[in-house]
């Protein structure tokens, strides 16, 4: 009678190295894909925020110009005269802070 001998399969070092190499390539491709997609999302957010910043800067400039026009002394004096307010130099009091 013939004896059946089962051979244990040995894990060859070449197979292990190949498996690790394939896994590292897979991980590399997955990380590259994820990082590029995240960079695209961040670039879109940056563009949106830059656009909003430009709009807000324009609004600030417009408001500063409007404030300069409203603070004009001649305009204030004109409004005061329309309201029948008169300038009385006798009632001006100077207060000094020490």
C-alpha cells in the first residue's frame, strides 16, 4: 500500500514580498485618488471664499465712500439749517480729560 504524504505548503518569501508589493500599490493608488479629490474640493472652496471676499471688499469700499459723503460738514450744516437749527457759539463748552 502506498502511503499518502501531505506536504505542508511553505510560505515562500517571494510570494510574501509580491503580496506586500501589490498591497502597497493598491494603498498608493487609493491615497492618490482620495487626496486629489480632496484637493479639488478645497480648491473650489478657496475660489468661493475668494469671490465672497472680493464682494465684501467692494461693499466696504462703497460704504466708506457713502460715509465720507454723509459726514461732509456742508451737508450737516445744510440739514441743520433746514431743521431751523442755528449755530450758537456761546453754548459751546470745552471739556478736557486729565
